[in-house]
C-alpha cells in the first residue's frame, strides 16, 4: 500500500488546496494530511490563521481525498515519517529548489520516501485572499 503525506496551513481553504489534495491522492492509496497548528503558523509566519486550527482540520478532513488528519506541531518531516511511515511526500512545486526542501531531499535520500512536487495553482493563495480582504487580518 502506498501511503502519502502532505502538510499545510489550509487557511481560507481554496482551489489550490483542493488541487494539491486531489493530485496527491491520485498517487497514493492512503493520504495523511498534516494541518499546521495555530502556534506553528504564528511561529513560522508571524500571523494567526483566520480559520482556527480545529475548524481547518474539520474542513480538510471532510475532503474525500483525505484519509487521515494529523496536527503538524513542527516542520520536522523526518520525525513525521518515523511516526506515520509514509512512502510519498507531496508538496507544491513552488517549494522545489528552496533550501528547506533541498534539506528534506537530503534527509530522505537513504529512505524509501519519494518527494513529489505537485504543480502549483497560480493566482491563488491564502496571502492573496488576505490582501483582497484588506490585509488587516493579522490580528
């Protein structure tokens, strides 16, 4: 069985999020999705999500492509693999070549995990949605 893993904030769920989940599920039998906690989002992005963690988990968990939701408390993908035993890790192509993901590629090179970069949906992101809402949503 092929177990897939992807993570995200999934704030203000949009078509880009759906595309990642759909494309990931098409390449595995079982898809685990790590949803970033509010604390991790604030630590990494210095802003609070508009949609609270529990609600984001409920939204993502209701998507038919998702088999399991787990909280993402940190960005330690290797520790997540040790806990969850996935074979494929999915991420948007906008992350390909970044120092962070080059590091993950090195960490996983001696494992059976294949990192798959899925095409990014241009023109949509939670940041763009925040800007359209007036940008005053960092509270």
